[in-house]
C-alpha cells in the first residue's frame, strides 16, 4: 500500500525551523503537530507528511520552486499558507507586491497544481495580529490578500481555513503574545491552533 502524501507549503510559519537537508524534517510547528496528532488518531491510515515551507518566501518564490517542491512530489493533498511576507516586505524593505500580482502568481500555482497533479488543495489565510502596534498598519495591505485567498479557494474548489479570523478570535481569549509573539510567527500555542483547525477541516470535508 502506497502512502497518501500530504505536502505543506509556505513561508517561515510553515518552515518552523525544519532541517533543509533532511527531506523528512517537519520542523517544530504546525506540520509536525498535525503529523503527530493525525498519526495518533488514525494509525490505520498510511500518510506521509512532507514540509517544504521556506522562511522568507513570498508567493513569487513559491512559484519559482513549485515544479520541484510540489509537482514532482505528486502529493495527494497540498496545503498552502503564503502571503504575509508579500505584505511585510512593503513595510520593512519598501518592496511591495501588488494585490493584482499576488493574485496572478497564486492563481498560476493553483492552476499548475490542478493540471499536473490530482491533489486536493487546502488554502489557509495569511494572518497578522496587532502586536507590535506597527502591525496595525499592515491590515491595509494584508486584508486584500486574504480576500484573494478566499476568492481563489472558491475558484479552485479548495478547502479554506480562515486563520486570520481564528487568530483574532483566539486573541480575545488571551493576550496576543500568547499566540504570536511578533504578531506573525506563532508560539507553540499558535501552531497548535493552526494544527487543530487543519485537522478539523480535513475531518469535516473527508479530505483524508
């Protein structure tokens, strides 16, 4: 019996300190937590979890490596979390990515996935919490990208995990730093929040 391949893709939130020269490394974040939890819950299923998140990536970086880091792996499920660096680089490097360019490149990635694999697609919203205070200004840039991800999920009939809303709701229960110390990179609790939402979505939709 061949394994079901689940591929996680994205930036540093997905990367989570994985070891690049170890193909089996899942890092220390939500991909590892999902693999551990799902494996313990469904040991009768043969699922191989792969993490190819790369810290610092924007959607254009994802596009450049999509052939080698997705298509050639022929995943059965591909889970994507990308977009916050497209916003971040506007504010720390004066290197913006327009919403239109973001949408065009993201659509190309999804089109390749549809045409060249049989993978089911899971899209996760990029998110930011208002801490430190300068993150508040990011909403102007990030919110349109979140809407793009939602629109693409409808267009490509992909599962959508609304992480921006999930983190906003969680931050009403506990201080922001408990979930993401810099408003972007999740703490262990933040990663667990993502992992739980991911597993619940997969279970609800019967993806695995």
